[in-house]
C-alpha cells in the first residue's frame, strides 16, 4: 500500500488511495469495521493477528473514546493501513474543509 505525502495547502495526491478525513472516533470506528469486513475478517481474527482482545476491536469499531492509540496502530497495521497526519485543506472562505463534519 502506498504512502500519501502531505502537500501544504493542497489535497493529497491522486494516487488511487482513498482519502477520508476523520474527525471523530465514531467515523474512525466505522471505517475500521468496513475495512475489516471488506477483508472478510472477524473481530476475533483481527484481534489475534494484532495481539489484542476481541473486546478491544469492538471498542475501536464502536468509536469509544477510551480506545488506546497502541491498539489502533496494531489494528491498522493488520488491516493494511497506517496512521498519517495531513494538513487540512482550506476552503476559499478560509474555513477548514469539512468543518462541522464528524
């Protein structure tokens, strides 16, 4: 899987990778669940591969704020993703794009 490079003041490059801004634990959880299901894996299978409990996967997928960053990173790795920081794109009015979206 490729790595998206951040380009200040512009959108991430169009390299065929999906880019979805996620500003809430609920959206992150939904994306994790969708990725897991798309891979045809159960929570238990991902948990075993990531070295965490099935309950930890459930906590992440349900968007609980108590989820641990270490768990998130382990699960992302097993699903073929990585955590990346990219600058928000500014709209012409100066407000961050997607402001107010969870």
